[in-house]
């Protein structure tokens, strides 16, 4: 779950999902406060085998507005 919405960056990138010649970086889910992203990490028909398409990485936050209480 995303705890805040950064001004720039901070997404979750799936480099093997939707990758094409025109889109070599795959899919990046943008962080929005209060949202979450869930995905299966195994195949439906082979639940003991990892699905490599679910490899993902946290992208760096490039600019963040300070929080105060």
C-alpha cells in the first residue's frame, strides 16, 4: 500500500509485463496514496513454479514533498 503520493517517481515497475520494441521498460504502476497493487507470483496451473513476469522493482522517488504533523 502506498502511504503517500510522491511528486515524482516512486512507482513499482514490472519490466517483463507489456514489454515491446516500442515499450522496452515494461509497465510501471504509479504510486497513489491509499492504493495498493497485488499480483500472483506463481502460475495458476503450476502453483509451485514462479512466474518470471512478476519480477518487479521499486523505482526511486525523485522528488518528495515534506510531510508534517
